[in-house]
C-alpha cells in the first residue's frame, strides 16, 4: 500500500509499505479521508514523532474491509471513524473509564502509525460506525468535533448563558457550532477579517475582532457584565488574558487550546481569577466510554442534521499531493480551515 511516512524531522515521504497485519480484536480499515491537524505541522517539521519511521494522521475515517478471526464479520463493509487514543486499560484513570487521562496511552499518528495511509488495522473498540449518508471528508472531522464537544460539555452550557469562543480555527468553530445549539448566545473571537467572513459563512454571525479592544466589544454586547463562559481555543498568553478579562464574575473558563511555548500570566490577570472567583477547567481530547461518548454524540449530531460542519473542509487533496496540501496549510495568504488527504 501507499503511505506518507515520516522518516525524520522534515522528511515526509510518499512510499510503498506493507499492509498492516490484523491482531486479535482488530479490523482492517481502508482509509478514505485523513485530516491534517494543526498539531501535525510541528510534528512533521519541528518536533518529530516519538520514533521514526511513523505514519502521521489521527483524524481519519474509512471503510472496514476485513476483520480478525475473533471479530464479528458483519462489520465488514461498514463506514467508521476511529478514536485515535489506545489506552493501557490498567492505570487508575482507565479503571475509571477516563481514557483521555491514561498514564500510558498509545496514539495513532504520533506514537504509532496513523491514518495517512491506504490501510490501517485498529481495535474494534476504537471504531464508531456511521451511515452511508455522511461523506467521508465530513466524517473525518469527528475527531476535532469530539474534542470541541468535550469542551462544551465541560463548560456546562445552557440556554441562559452567553458563550465566547476564543479562536476560529477548526476546533474553535466546531465548539461554537455545538454551543450555538445549547446557549443563549455564542460569540466567536478571531483576528483575521477574511476568517471573520468565513466564520459567518458557516453559520456563526456574532464575530468580534481581537485586533480591537476585546473587552470593550464584549461589554457592549453584554451590557458590561461579561460572558458566562469562555472556551479558549488558541493557547496563547493574549488569548488566556482576554478570556479572564471578558468573562463575568463567577464565570467559567474552559482551556482547550494547545500552547506552542511556555505561558506567563501577569499578576494582575491572576488577581482577576481570584477576585472574580472564576472557575477554570482544563480539557484534553474527548470522552469515550459507555456513559459519556463524545464521538457517538457527534456522529448523531451530524446524522440528524443538528450541526452542519461540512463547510469547514476548505481543501481536499489526493494523498500523493501531500506536499502541496502542507504548503497550502502553512501559507498564511491562503484561507484554510480543515485540509483533507484522500488516499
């Protein structure tokens, strides 16, 4: 089969590799779409993966084409998205079924081979099937959507609350679209005029500009009270400080954005956390268990037409055109949201 193989930092090659052999409890998936995550960029060009060679990609979906001897063969032919985290099953968090908090997890696309390939073998436990009505490029958004769903769940949103989403990247937009179903009002903060228009085009009308005085804009919208909830999806000093400034007294901040470097919080901002008596929650990845499954929630929302996420896929390339796809994604002059690779 063909795959994009990272052989060293900055050394991603499209080449022939062996089709993976299924282990007990696994199914073989013919990958149909794999999204390029913003975290894949430093992983490919700066930091590398945990070992070389590695096939990147953790936002993927496809069709099940084979199953191990101990797996029900009725799964063959079904479409599926794949939860990319492989928990150890033994640590205290796994015993509580909080798999995103696992102490010794494996992970498709960074710690083991991922979805930038024609085929991948995955445990049946990691798959969530979806209907033939959902296009593969839309279904491949389930991973970032599940992360966004996890953040909105942690935010305890209801229809009395105003929500500010800091950042209009893929996860920020997905969080805003989900929150819009549940909140009194959703506001999205971004810094690009072009991205502002894109944000409105996907169904999010209330957009504010972080290049201007953000607190002044939010005060105007909320009569000086601030928003009830901020979902922070950038991971920068400025964004976190803006979250503290714009949330109301007694409000909640959910931290979702991954930082690219060390963060430093000024004393004045820290004081505001204390004096406004804020609740600050961290979130990472998504819930995936019998009682709380963000993945199944997201598939249900897509299938029922509750949230239209299809417009977030701005570019799609054949897998062999991966270099062009990465160039487009890194070009600041090109508006991108989610870039897909299709084997």
